[in-house]
C-alpha cells in the first residue's frame, strides 16, 4: 500500500522499540483504522496486556460502538472520541444493535503523554465530540496514513508524531479549537478599536457599542471566535505591548504602564507578574538585548 492515500479502513500497525527507546517523553504503540462487524469485539481495560501507563484515543468514523467508564456507559456515534488509559476500569465493544463500528485509533506511551492525558480528561472527561476537520483528527488520519505506507521508519519519527498528536489534543482540550468560520465584521471593528485605543480606558459597553451588538451577544460571539472574553483579550494585548516596549526601549516602567492603559504602575506590575511570572523590571533586564519584533503571550 505504499504511497497510497488512505481513504478507508486498512487494519492496524504496531510499533516495536528497543527498550531504551520506550523512555521517550511520548511514543506510538499502536495505530489503526478498523471496521468491526462482530459482537465478539470487546476490550476490557483491566485485563488487556498492553502494560501500565498506556493511553488509548479512539474516534468513531461510522456506525456505533459503546463504552463503559467506571459506572457510566456511553454510545459512540460518528464524531465521538473516547480517551482511556490502561489499566483502568473501562470496557468498550460493538453492541448487538449495531451492525458495524468503524473507527480510527492511536495508542501512546510516555511521561509527556501521561501528563497531558490526565489534564485533558480531568477537564473534558473520557468521551467527547470532535469535528473531523479538527487538527486532532487530521493528525490521527495522517499518522495512520504514514503507518499504512510504512513511512514511520524509526522510534524518533514515531515519537515526533506522538508528541505532535498529544500537543494537538492538549490544545483542543484547552479550548483552542480551529475556527474556520470567517470573523464577523462587527468583531473585526471591535478588535480594531481595541488596538487603536490601547492607552485609553476601554469598557465592555463601549466595545459592544462599536460592534453594534448587545453586551450579552457580543461576549458570546467574541468567546466563540477568540476563546477568551473581550476584557481578557484587552488585558493580554496590553501586556504584549508592554513586553515589546520593555524589551525595545528605555521608556520608564511607569510611562509604559500609562501608555498600556493601566491606572497605576502598581496594578500594572501585579497584572504583568500574573501573566508572565516576573516583574516588568526583571523582564526588561532579561530581554533588553533581544529586541523582540512581535510578542505572543499565552
């Protein structure tokens, strides 16, 4: 199947490593795209022999499956994904009332995988819906295509793909979804207004008025496109601007505070430390020779 575009289930792939390679921060163990039609298909998380600290992500592409996690049972329809670790109290299967269950899956190991996995499932739970167009699922498809075409040639390539997948999943879990819908002009007007008036007081009512929307709908629309509230966005952009000035100029901190729209330098320092983990003076001293062109704060 070399160099073929993967358009349908092909089976599964296993990645076997020398002992020293298993200790990488993240790595692939299995990957596959399968179609199951037998009710004999069933996996129990307490009896399977994959080994400790193994993490399974499975995404339904067609049909219906079922999973029990602890005391809760979920139906798995197209677009549904589940995340479980081994060993744990879970079981998944093809139910009698379903004629088929088609799914893509990936099994991962590694300490980075474990940390991200625990953070993700604590926030989002074991079952969730993910758009097929999302970066997470596109990476899942890409990994399976490369596996089917025998393009993953060593443990280092496999580790790179595993880590990329884990980070995409972690990013999705934090709310950084891929918004393919164009940003409405009303939001663009509000964002332009923010960037042009950074040093001035900016209030939610003012931004909603610039957008021509009610305050409630403006907040909803803003969050759906930018995954943050309007005023959190304002604060973040002010801190980014201040970081650039601290790095690239000799403007006093008190003046930077004023030009960035903060009422007092004390409040500016408090917010700056909350966002960056250090004081404005410390950041200036650490970065004054770097001359940042752009600053992106997460």
